């Protein structure tokens, strides 16, 4: 397996020569963080074993959200929080895609375009839910921004995981549109049903985004299409969709195991072909590969995943009430059917010594040249969840 840090060291000079004028400050910060993540050049932490009192020094992780090594614990904790918020309804995965004609504008004004995509996707679904005769209320939704396709090209789109349900706070009504059934002979939820027309969603979404961009003072290209692509499909109880969305939320857009080889300045990586469903490879110069990765570094402080409607954290009480009321016995049954218990938040992994004792952190953020001579250096990379991770970038 090839390390991303080694590739940055090897190809960064060529990257700066070929694409230096296009790099943003956030890109330089990402390169600096990923290049030193958990290496001997990173700040170190000093720890002592609670059993044998042996001291160890370990380099810090960078904590950057584009790093394939960092924030595994945060990713799992986020997924468990979303799974706990599941409601008894059929879930749909709606994908809002920015047309190719607007990608250059999106790259030049990333924060404005990304914010418009997230906000207008929610506004579109909320409008349809309020006007739908079977819902007539405010839906709940989880929106996640992705900027890449399977070949790592620049392809901004928003995935929205949304139950076919709505809450009318004024009338105190909870309505669902598609029943969550079971597949015959299987314990898995059935996937099917109809939420909204994807063509109607695309038309309204396009109008809302174009209006938002014009209000921000941006000029739309003349060849901007009137009909935008929106995909809407049922995904059962939503668990599989949430795991898919969380896969690239914190840990970059590619795993190091998919970087196959690097020879004569050319790098080959593996991806999954969307049409055939089989693995395929792409080969390109190493500097261009780094440039592909950097295109998906979001502006500093931009929130990639957002909850809306009754799934927003401000509606936590209403959500808990809905989940409790769902357990009430109905008139036809003497007792409610207990649902699958929600998953518990994973505990943070414990860093253990070779003797089995827990390591206690004594000092953090030590310069590499300030490591105490009595501490045995340990520069190898820890497992997926390192003992300490730096703050997010």
C-alpha cells in the first residue's frame, strides 16, 4: 500500500510548478498537514504506561478532514448519532447535481455555490413536502455535499437522505407517505415507493439555485440548462444510505489501499465503475493526481453535512417524542412491537502498552527535536483510530 504522505513529498514540487497559480491557501494547508501526518516531522505526544511506567513518544495525527487516516472515531460517532435519529418511515436518497456548465463558476466561488446547493436542495424538498397532499408538513432531511465522482473528477452534488414523512407542528400531526414493509422471506426492509417527481424536483431546484446565484451577484453562463438532474430512489429504512454518506464525510475521497502503483511519474488508482459495478483503474501523472485530491478540499469552516427540519438538533425534543409515541400499543394489539435498539456511541479506543496497560498522555504537541531522550520513540503509524487526533481543519 502506498502512503499519501510519500506521494506528496515526491510530487509536490511538480504540482506547484504546474498548478501553483490555481492553489488556494486551504490547499497549501492540506498539503502541509497530510505530508507530516503521523510522521517523525509531526508534533509528538509523550505518554507513560499505567502498568510498567514505560514512556513512549508518538507523532500526532494531522486531524485534517481530507486525510485518509484521521478522524475514524469522529466518523463512527457521527454515524451512530444519525442512526439514533431514524424514524419509522421509508427513506429516500435524493441526489441534486450541479450541471457541468456551472462547474467553472462553482470552482471560482466555492463557498457561495456550495452554500446555495445545500440550502436550495432543502428548500426544494420542504416546498414539495408542504404541498404534498399526503404530507402537508415539514420533513426531516440530512444533506451531505460531495464534490467528486468515482474517478475523482470535480462533480459537485448534494445527497439528501430523507424519510417519506412530515411533521405538522401547528396541527400536531405526523404523516407518512410510503409504508415501510418487509421483503418476503427476508428481514430486510423493502425498497420501493414514490416520493416526488424527479423532473419536477430538478426544475424547481434549478430555479432556486439560479435565483440565489443572481442574488449573490454572480453571472450565469449563457448555456446553463433549464432542466437539472435530480435522482430520487427509495433506500428502505435508511441505514445503508447513512453508512454510504458517512464513508467520505471525514476521511477524504480515496483510501490508500486503492492507490495501486506509482512508476515513471505515473500513478494508478482503483475506482468502482458506476455503469458496470466492477472495479476499474485510472492512470495519470502524480502531480495531476494530487491536483484531483486538492479540488475536493472544502473552504475552511464549511459544514459538509447538515440536518434540516425535524432532524435538526433544535427539534430534538420533537424527534424523541415521535420515537416514543411510535412504541405505544395500537387498538389492534395488546403490546407494541419493540424496535431494534438504537446503536450506542462507540467508546474512544484506548492506547495500550505492550504489557497491556493503558497509556496515559503526559504532554502533547512536542516539537520533534524536544522529545525526551528517556522516551522510546515510536514513529510507526497506529491503527485506524490513533490515540490522539489533532483538531479538525
